[in-house]
C-alpha cells in the first residue's frame, strides 16, 4: 500500500517550488487537516495515477486578490502542476483571477465561481463542480419524493459558492413538484446575500426564495422557528471546520421530522452536535459532509487527470471504501 506523506501546506508567503511529480493542489483554509491528504495516495494507487501527489495551499478567508492570482499563475505556468480543487475561496478566486483562465465551463460562467482548475491542451480551465456534486450528495440520503410528499422547506445557512450550487440544484424545473415549497437563505454579511439573490434572479427561480441577514446566531434561530415539519437545514457556512462555532445557538428550534445536513465532515462540527441534542425529541435525520467529500473530490480528480470515474457502481463503491478506511 502507498505510504501516506502529508506535505506541509503552502501559504502566500512561500515561494512556490516547481513540481517534481505530477501534482494536484488543494486550495483552501486548513487543507493539512483534510482527509484527502490520507485518501489521495490510496486513490492514486487504485486509479493508476503513478507518482501523482496532493499539495495543499492555505489562504485566509477572503484573502487578498494578488495572493490568489500568484497561485493561479504558478499552476498555469508550471508543467507538472496539473490543476486544483478549490474550496472556501470559490467566488473570491474567480473574481480575482477570471482573466487568467483561458476558458470557463458553463457552471463556472453561470455561478461566477471556480471549484476545480484543470489544463486542457495547454489551456487553463475553470470549472464549477458543486452543482453536480452537491446534488449527488443530497440524493444519496434524501428520502424519495421527499419534497412532494411533505411540502417541506429548505433553510440554507450561508450564501457562498456551496450555497449557490445546492440552491441551483434544488430549484431545477426537472424535479417537477419534488422541490422545496420554500427556500430560505441566511448569511452573516450582506454582500454575499446580494450575490446569491442576483443569481437566483438570473436563473428565473420559480420557487419562493427568501433572504435574511443574520449577523448573530440567535437571529438564525428565529428564522428556523418558522420552518415546516420535515424541512432540511444545511450548514453551508464553513463554521465548525474552517472557523469555530455554528450559525445556530444550542437552543435552535429544529423542525419536527427535519433533516440536518452539514457540508463539513471534519472539525468541531458544533452544528451536528446541536442537531444530535434534539435528534430523539424531533426525530431528526442527520448527515455530515462525507458523501459530499467523496463526490466532490472524485469529480475534480477525474477532470484534473483526464480519467473516467463513475458516480455510482462498483468502482465508485471501491473508492468510497478506500476513503472510509482512512477515517478516524
């Protein structure tokens, strides 16, 4: 079995060294703590990627544009730097670096974010994979015909790239009547709320969507209090992983028969602890971000290394099994 070597993450203060092996980068906040650092060598062995390696790049939340630009320029110009997965910085990075990409895929154009960087015949390409991967992850645990049968709602805590992607998925007309009866988006700052509201206007959302500025957790609690039974509550804020805490208080009134979904799978995961405290009383279904992690990474690895990785079936199941073996 491949020995796992976790390389120290690069930061904007570092001189980026030329890659000596085929290298995929992970652009985030606390990349060295991610399970991908243990999972990738084993996946690379199974997928036949040779001596390919994973290298983290840590940035501050909403980092300076020049820091994103230097990292993208390095990946673009370095021959053995093949691409990257981007988390947390999806909107900020594309806003800072749009002119450095030779091409944006349709979702990157639509959502003004980048979650994956790849190279295609010398061209640097920005992709947005979250609309696909978040939908795959949601369908993995959401009961069949849940929305149509319950008329439940969705509360999305956070208004960044992941929130944009999952709301896009839930709003798709192809789902017919099986969509939330109402979607509510909350965020601590106003600019992100304005961006996601503008996005929903551009795509012509035909489900009721509300936007609430909630700079403190108690305000988020008050929004949750009005949810219908069976409603889905998503933590798309990064709190509990990239920063401590939760967008809710411990007294948050979870909806009866509701569903708690944290996009995070590692960290303090306070949001999930808060849901578990009321799980029996409210009969909650609780899901962490692990299946989202699997779908997110496999889609990007397929793009960066130009290989086929299915989203279901024996090969996907084996990749999931390999990843699960690294969890503690």
